[in-house]
């Protein structure tokens, strides 16, 4: 298992350092005893050069190639060369934004320090994601689960590097969302659902009879990656959430799909909705 770290930068000094040092930039205490502090997950380090015309789609095309190599996690380290990177790809990759080193600064020391903090916080997130009772929370369809806690969770995980109390903040939010889990009042079944502010009930089902569409077009790289990764961690993407309402009322409202488009629910008793909001 490998955590792939990609430095996204237009800074020639950073790119040169990462290209030549690679995994040597990972602090020794993290690499010690076969990455014991990361539960044995190795770290690979690479660089992606941001050119004047580089945008999100060019970066995602590169990261698609990276994903084909089989990493179990993707951590991006960005110096801000691509604006709004956390908002653009932070739902599926771990994005960590740092300030470019000043001229004459000891670049290697700075890069090692930000990488160490990012990996420390990401390790905590990985620990929670590996726990199935929390993974089903972290895999909720982010566009359609209406709750302030989801907005706060996205903001926190979009830049793990920016938090000095990441683990405490993450656990607080997970606890708040978990408190929303309950059975339906009008059902005798013991199944529990996560209930949002609009009374939509979400349950990650064991069945795999429905599959998220991956054809391009109409889907984009972001659609497909969004059903493979959540805040940096790989997941299987075959299971979907059963989304319904109390008393099996028809799902006749409008919902946001993986293209950020508003669509009718179709008047069915429940929706098969994937983590990337495809339904």
C-alpha cells in the first residue's frame, strides 16, 4: 500500500528539490521501521509542474495516470500555483496548501516540515476512514446531505495542513454527524439512517446491483475520481447509499448530481446515490 504525495508547483526550486530528493524528503521518524507511524503504508513523492496554461483538468489528467499506478491514497502539496485547488479537488484528494519559501530560505527544511505535518494529520484521517462506522459518514454524498456539519467537514479536510487540532476537530464533527443516525420512525425495521436537515434518510447499503456511470462524456474526470477517493483515501466505489424519506414518501424533489446539475428524483420511493452524488 502506498500513499502518493504529489507536489503541485510552478516554483523551480521546489520542483528541482522534489524531483531529486523524492522519498528522502519524508522525515526519518516517519520512514523508520518500514513506516511504522503510517501503519506500514509507504510514501512515494513526485512533482507536477504548473505551467502558465495549466488548469484543473490538466492536473486531473496527470493524477488519473498516477491513480493507475495503484496508490491507496493521494496527498497533494500545493504552493497555490493553481488557484482554488482545495475547492476544486479537495472532496476526493487530500489538498495541503503551504506558502512558497522566501528567496534564500532553506527550502528543504520548509518542505520537510510541511510534509511531516500533512502526513501526521492525514494519518489520523486514514485511521478514522478505516473504521467502517466512520467511513460511512465520510463517504456521504456531499452535495446532497444537507447539514452544516458537512460544510464544516469539507472545509476542514480541504486543507488538513491548515489545522493545528485536526484530530480533535475531525472527531467532533464525526460525532455530530453520527448523532443524526437513527431508525425510521414509521418503520419496524431496525436499519439506521443518517438524517439530514431536509429529512432525507441515507443508508450505505451492502448491495451492489447499481453501478455508477463512468462513461465520458457525459461524465468528467472529477465525476469518476469522486467515486474512488474521499479526502485522499481510496474506496471501492461499488456500494451506494439508499436515500429515502420517512414513511417511504416519494423522492419527487430535485437533487444535485455529480455534474453539479439539479435533477428530478423521478418520483421513486428511494434513490440509489453514490458518494460522488451520481444517482
